[in-house]
C-alpha cells in the first residue's frame, strides 16, 4: 500500500501527506484509488475557511458532489484534528464520506471522534495556507495533480 499522497497545488508547490491506514484503512484505500485514477486532478478547494480548514475533493466544485463509488462506513478514531490533519468530509450521516476531504489549518478538536482522520501533512503546508479563501471560493485554488507513492 502507498505511504504518501502528494498534491501538486495551484498555489505553487507540493503538499506531501502521510497516509494512515492504521487509523482508517478503508478511507486510505479510497483516497489512494481516486488519486491513482486521476479523480482529484483539476479539482478545486471549494470551501476554505481561515483558521479552520480547506475542503476539496468534489468534482463539481460545489460541495455537493462525489465519486461514483459507494459512500464509506465511518472509521472514526482517536487521532486529534490539529494543524495539517487530513480528514473526510461528510453529511450529517456518519457513513456518508465519499471523496471530499479537508485539511485543518489549526486545531479543531471539536471534530475529534466525529470525522475520519486518514492522514497528516508532512510538508508543504504553506501551499495549503496560500489557498484563496471563501465559502464558496470566488477563484478557488486547485489540485493540479494527485499522486500516491
């Protein structure tokens, strides 16, 4: 299984994420498959809230889309939501995560145990920090290329 996910962002560099199959094997498998299939290439960060998180992974760019794969069963874990944490977005249904994910800018412990943590940024967080902000983002930053290794 892959150890890292690298997101080449439009903000000028690579974000290297350590994958955590020990925490969420099903979610890591999904992220890895989608990245390997090119699903995330060109996808925007449609919701970027300073001091909170940057959310992407929706091919429609609206926050309402996902992949054609079935939704995932929650794999909530005890890993805290801190700066650089990568976690899955979902609807109020805990078992509705699909392709959307978010990267935390700062500590967000109120999310702990309620969202599935699947990775941690190892390098390149400055490129996440540089994403244009908004809900929705008027001129969103995007993932130019996602690769697993």
